[in-house]
C-alpha cells in the first residue's frame, strides 16, 4: 500500500495505528510518543473528547521539533466555530508546552481534519522566547 493509499484509508476510517505507520513511512525521524494532553481541552465544549500526542520529530541541527496529535471530536468539525476552537486548542498546547510546531488530526464519525500549527518567532534571537502562533 502506498503512502497516499494509506492516508486515504485513514481519512475514510480513522485508525491511530495506521496514522502512526503513515508518519513512520513519511519520515525516518518520526518517533512514536504517547502523552495525554486532554487537560488542554476547553471545559465548556464537550465536542472535543480527548487529545493525545502520538509522536515527535526532532531537528537536531536547529534544535526544533514538531509534535503530532490526535483528537476525537463528536459533531461536525468543519464548522467555522469548530475550526477556530481546534486552532485555539493547538495554539494553547504549543504555547504552554514550549513546542515549535504541531500537526493536529481532529477526527470523528465521517469527519477528518489535519492542521499544521507552528510558532513563528517574532524576534529571531535564540534567547527571546516571545513568539507568535500561526497556521501554515
């Protein structure tokens, strides 16, 4: 099965293990990680059931990393307010955990959304931790 076929299968019928396999096929630097981040979910929005980090890629030379997350969602995930909430959840996780970037997969019954959210340093000085969050 090709990477494209595997991704199409994941989109049709989400499977965490298949997604991890897809990431492994896509990068030999991908390392599986299992860490619950559900405390970062909004308490007032029950659509988001959980969020978990499933992997990470470290870039040794630039001291940067990208984390990979999945989140089970009930209801429609492509509505405008749901997209905004997904972005806010990703932004909070990156900011609160000093992560450079994250690929977030939000999935549910007949729903699949993949988002890349990255920190963009407002000042490239390495000692300056102030940064702005943006979607690429």
